[in-house]
């Protein structure tokens, strides 16, 4: 992908705007249908869509605030602020959407009697499914483009990407379609049996679905806020680039960190050739930065620290960033 192409955050902004507009229109339609029909599942779906709309507003804020350029007080930029807003978005989904759906579903099972028309619920559910499918299609296209650029699978890209906005839109739109199916099933069973139990159960299941999505997104944003390393395969490629420089004997320590969705920091302790002059070391450091930033546009900062050889040390890497194990909840790499 050339430097002339649109930056990822520009495409993410478009994805978020499309998803937000779709969710707002759907939320209003579901609310009207829920009030007219009296369906708990429809009202839960309305709450779901209103929560998603608010989430998109927060994600848009995340993109705008996180993309501000670095300044004297924030020399590494504002990328991590995007994770703060994305975390707020996940928490809002958890509290507003899931909380309402579960509570309303329980209330429906205990005391509610259906008092409206089912037809409008079916119509709104069908139209909503089409609109949500359009929004999800855009998110899927972005995921596929980005996964091709990183030469990985869409599933792996979604699991490891630091762009929490596209991950949030994809998961929320997927959950929205599943929620619509659950709502349709609940309304249909209540219509067929005359028992509002099914409508209430559907509402509770929608709430649990939202809880799962919110939990995944919250955990992901917390990991990035703490300071997550790049995926293991990318770390290995960075190490190979540095180790391949002519004046480099080996890489003693390599550390990486996601500073934002499109900002990566690379720091390394490097053992240079004993015969290398100061000028050669400086030239090698400049070449390292050119290679890495040229190959990966997300890499913004490269720091190399010359270090002495240890007695008996051989090979290319004495100690590098620890690789997370599946048991520790990290990303099992490489594949």
C-alpha cells in the first residue's frame, strides 16, 4: 500500500459515521415499534441501537482526539487517548444497552402482558436487518483490506489490531444482526404461543450478548492503555530488519509499544561491531529508522541504544521482549 493512499484512520472515520447513522435510524424505528407492540425484545433492541449510536459518537471522538499531532507536553502524541474514549464506549454499551435489556426482559417474564400489534415488529426487524447488513458490509471490507495489507487473515487482524474503532464497529454490527434474529425469534414464539415468556427470554439473551461484546472491547482497550506490544510476527520482522544492518552484531533487547492505532514505538539495545566508528554507528541508526518507517508506516519512533558485548555472547539476540503464552492470556504467536 502506497503512502499516497488514505490513512487507516480516515477509513475508520467513514466506517464509524456510516454505523452511527444506521444505528440512529434503526433505534428510532425500533422504539416506535416497541411502544406500539409492547414487545420487550423490541424495546431491548431499541436500547441496543441507541447504545450503539452513542458508542459510535464516542468512537468518533476517539478517532479525532487520538489523531492530534504531538506537542511539547505530549511528545509521543495523543494516540492512547483514543483507547480511553473507546473504553468509555464499551462501558456505555455494558451499562446502558445490556443493563436495560436484561432488566426489561426479567420484568416482562414476571409481570408484562403483550398489548400491541406484532406486524410492525416484524416490519422493523426486517428493515433493520437490511440496514445493519449494509453497515457491517463496510466494516468487513475495511477489515479485509487491512488484513491483506498486513498479509494476515481477517480473523487474526481483528484479534490483534490496535485500531479499536474498526473492531468495535465490526463486533457491534455483528451483535446487532444476532440481536435482531433473537428478537425476531422471541416475538415470533410469543406470537405463536401467546406466551410472553419467549419475548422476555429474547430480551435477556440480547442483554447477555451486549455484555459479551462490551467485555471483549473493554479488555482490549485496557490492554492497549497499559501499553501493549506489537504482534509477535511483526516484532520478529522488526528484529530481522535491525539484525540485517551491516554494522550490527546482534540485538540484545527489543521492546515495542502501541502508542495509538497507527503509532508504534521501537526501542532496542544493539551490539554493534567492535570496529565500527561513531560515524558508522550514527549512519546505521539512521538507516535503521529509514528501513523500519519505510516498510511500516505505523512506526513513528525508533530508538537504538549501543551496548557492549558480553563475554561469550553469540548469535543475533540475547534477550528480546518476552513472548506471551496462551496460558497467560496473551496472543499466541506466531502462526
